[in-house]
C-alpha cells in the first residue's frame, strides 16, 4: 500500500429552488417533498454502513428552510392538496391537472417497473396536449384517479423505504385499488421521512463521517450580484442588461445569513462553501474570507482559465497531467485568502450523467480504475480528487435510484488499497495548499463563464426587473417606510436573487415547469410592491419567457452542404458543416425518458434546405409505424412538411402542406427523402416560396396516432437564412 493513498472528496450539493410564495403560504411545485423522501435522507444514511467512507454534504439554507417548513409547519403544495382531496370530489380541472402532472417521474426507472402505474400512463397516453388530456378523462374511473394520486407519491420514495417500510412496501405490492385511508397514511409517511433528514446529517457530522458546508442563503450567483460586469471577464462581448447590477452588500447578507442559519441547525458555522453553481471570482474572496470561510470549490475549467493552461485529456477522458488538477490552491491576497478545490469535470459528469446507463458493476469498476490511473499519475505524494455534483437529480436515471451503484462503490472504496475517501476539511487540515493562484478567474462550473444566467434576452430582462424592484424598495426604505414591511420585502428580493430563475430563462435549459418558474420569479418581485403598498408595475404581469424566439443550436452551420439523401451517414464530411441541435443538451421534460429524436441537423445549398433527423431507436422497428414527423414552419407561415414511415414496406414518404383558415392542403410532394439509419430530407426553397436573404424558422414535432409526443426545440425555433451566391465567400470573411 502506498504511503500516501489518493484522497477522494465526494461533495454532494443538496439544493432545490425556493418554491414557496411567502405571501400566500403555498408551494407551487412539490420537488422539495419528493426529493426529500427519495434523496436527502438516503444519501447520507447509506454511509452508516461504511464508516471509512467520509464525504462532504453541501446543504443550501433555502432547502433546509423548505424541508423544515413541511416538517414543523405542516406546509403543503398544490400537488399535495390534490393528493389529499377525495378522488370522488375532483373537479374536471383537477382531473386534468393530475393527468398532466402525475407522471413527472423518469418513465423508465420510476413508472415502467410498476405495472399498475405503467398501465395508468398507457391509458392516459404519452401526449399532454389539452385535447388529448380531455379525451383521456373519459377512460379514467374514480378509482383510477385515486390510484394515480397514490402512485405519484409512492414512486418517489427511496428504495430504502420501498424495500423496508411495511406501509410503502405493502402499497407497492398491492398495486391498485388503494383507499382514501391508505392515501392519507402515505402522506403522513412522507412527513415522517422528511423529519429524519436534518437529524441524520447532525448524527453523521457528530461522528466525523461527513463534513457539512453551505451556500449563500437563496443560492445566488455571487459574482453577478457583486457586479454583473464580471460576466465580461470570460466573454468580453457578452450582451448585458440595460442597467448594471452591482450590490456587494447583498452578497454579504446572503453569505452571513447562510452561516448563521447553518449554525442554528448544526451547532457551528461551516468553514467550507460550494458557491452557487461553482461561480467564483477574485472580487468575492475577501468577502468570504471575512465571513470565516476557509475553502470553496469550483470546476476545473476555472482553474485552467486562472492558470492560463489546458487540462489535457485523452479520448477516454484520462488526464495527461493530473498533478495540475488534483490539489488545492490558495487564492486571494494577504490575510484575505482561502483554499480552493477544483472538481474533476470528467469524473463528476460520469457519475452524474453517464453511469446511469451502465450496469452498476461495470460503472463501479470503471470509476475505481480511473481513480487508480490518477493515483499512478501523481505518484506517491498527497493528492486530492474532487468529485462534486448535485446530490439528488441524477439518481432517478439509475436503476433502483442508484442504490446498487452506491453500495457497491462504497464497499469497494472501503477496502481499496491506495484510495481513501476524505472530507475536504480533513484533507486541507493535513495538506494545506502549497501553490497559489495570482487571480481567480470569474466563471462557473459550466464552461467557466456565466452564460447560463446572463446574456440572453430573457436573462437580461430578469436582471433589469430585479434591479428596478430593488431600487423601488431602497427608495421606500429611505423614506422611513414601515420597518417590518421593509424587512419582509427584502426577503423577497433575496429570494429573487437566486440562480434558479435565470437557469430556466434563455435557451440553455427547458422543463415542463418553465412557466411555473417564470411565474415564481415575477411573483417574488410583485410581492415587494405589494408588501410596501405600491402598485405592481404592469410589466411584471407579462411573462419573461418567449415562445417566439430562436433557439441556440449546439453547433452553428459554417458552409454549404451537399449530402446524399440516402438515409445513412454516407461519409464523415457530408454533414460536417451543418448546424445541429442536440436534444439532450437542449433540455426538455425534466423527468421523461429518452426522446424519439436525438439530433436535428440542418443546412443548405443554393437551392434546397437539407434536414436530418437522428432517431434514438431503429427506424426499421415496427413501433415507428405509428409515428409521423413534422417540420413546422413559422416562416414562411402556415407550411409544414409531413414525413410518414412504413418500415415493413421499407418506404418513406414526405409532402409539403399549407394550413389556411382551418383547412390543410397539399402543396407538393417532397421526393428527396430517405429513411434508413437516419431520416434525410431536402426541401426546395422554391417550394417554400422563399428567396435569398429570407429567414426560415422551423421546429420539429413527432406525433403518435395523431397525438403530439415531443417538440424540438422544446421552446422556440431553429432559424436559417436562405443563402445567396456570395454565401461561402461571406463565411470565409467572418
């Protein structure tokens, strides 16, 4: 065994947006409750059987606040209210709500394993369009709705309770025919489980098994609160809000309140912090150091930008020079300094996004092998690998909620020679940083910039509305307004400063709950005016979300293309210059399984628009026979291209249609179409009636037996401009 085993720091970031409207007392979304019964207790509780596996848990104060609200104040949410309501008393609107929202769980891992639940989904259908939901209500009985009320709450329980709790296990075995009494007992069980969460963290922290850390109270992007101009460090040409937001004092409040709140629940102030979204900057270090923070964490991309180097990896993601990343650094000047650890991006993403698709034994073997490679690469000296990611969102994509993976991983790590699991604080106590960083780069764990939260039209609009509302509150407070009202209104400002709202604005991420997130953000700002007795500005009643805006492609098109329309990737280069939209990166439903389409490629020559749809399943499968693909044009308005497959006949047809005054008529057959491994289609610009310089806006939908099952981009559209003869010459000059 080496004298210095490789130290591994798992840091689990536990967070949910603040879903509560404090003025009404209602929670709009149920995810604190659902993850509370599935992840927040089980993740630390698993470590009871593995005392050698030390880990760090980062608990966001606003999450703790919401958990305790359910436990201590009997808080409820709209989903819970409709769970408790007797099934025979549900209104038509409430039935539609249940049918739309009661399958928001990963279909493959949380619905399909339970035959009765899967049958309810099958009866409802895959579509959530208003027309299809209305139709589905005809096939659901009162008992079906009661079973649906139970199953949505039942499936979110962690396997620990599904396998070991008599009530939960018994209901799963029963499967259907649930009673109102059983439903209420299940809700009571949820609150009991949520009551176990905070005591479990206290217990393991007292044993020394885990280290507890925090994040600024409502999870804001600290550097952007400090000064939105810091976004220019990573992207000098980024488009910023009309008005600069620069309030270091708000950062101090969010940090100080987090530390005090943490101390209230756990008896002492934490010395470590995971800045929201790993967002850091040199400018905030003195503020954190003054607050008593000794270490923070962020991503390897920030380290690379800070040092002006590249973290080199081979095609398998193995670092060529692990010594650069696998150690802490000192950041800050003089006595205003702290330690910084940098997450191994590849290992963290493997756990968060990749291993869920693997057999858990193979995943564990792969991770252990990668750690040993790092150990060999750094030699017999102290080094730290930081694996940092969300502690709740990934596990529903794993079989058995990831429990098999974790138990096997922790068993291996408990006995693996040369590897040692530590808390971050433990490692820094024995091995303080020897190297410093002259200036910590201003960026986050995503691409070492702040692009997700600022720069897009929607994001910038949100920042401007936040700034205007804050200014109105300051003016009211300076005019000797009611102190109690001022304090309550500031709480709404701090909530609105959270990162979660701008996470869903822009074209980076989409979910089935986008409208709810938009409403929540605007509600917190509206509440400021309501609390201080001012009229709510009309603009806050208007959604920030835009459905009519262009979606950012994963890769931009760069040149004219001339693909062979043969339904297969004929050669590497034929679509190389095309633009493409990656469905997985484009967001979509938060909890659904794999989509039918995985990628959309698009490009053109001087005469044709070329489209390529990459499926997630074989186009020769009979299951695709009831699918119809549509290319829907917003410009030119009213046109759509319909693609129909007949796999048994190995035939595909396409035609262009025009909709007008409720009627749909065929415009032209599209003969350049093929479907084999992929779908390839050419649409003549002449058929679309567009000329060079015209904009073509479109999105793709898939229908099954006349019901829409998915739309890409999830929000917005893809845009191309019809090329002229000078297109390629112009592109070369860009």
